[in-house]
């Protein structure tokens, strides 16, 4: 569920847990606060992980150009 949400709305997913929690509430019908927070936490971790992957690729490209 969280992966589908990320793929669909990756431009809106941020590294901010609170904003991701609002995003989950907006696009999914989650009746449990615990489930909503788990999904938002996953989105937050995934956004941070994706950002680190992009940053490390950019560094590798810069090193390769030298």
C-alpha cells in the first residue's frame, strides 16, 4: 500500500513525517491511527533512502568525471 502511494505521489512525499501523515490521510481511507502512522513512517524512511541513493550516485558521477 505504501509503495503504491509512493509511486503515485512521489513528488508530494517528503522527509517530514507530519506532512506524509497528512498525505496518507488525504489519499487513503485509513481508520486506524496506528496504521496511518506506520504508512507515513515507511514513506518518510523511503524518501530519505531515495535521497541518499541519488546523492551517492551524483558523487560517484563527479568522481568519475575527474
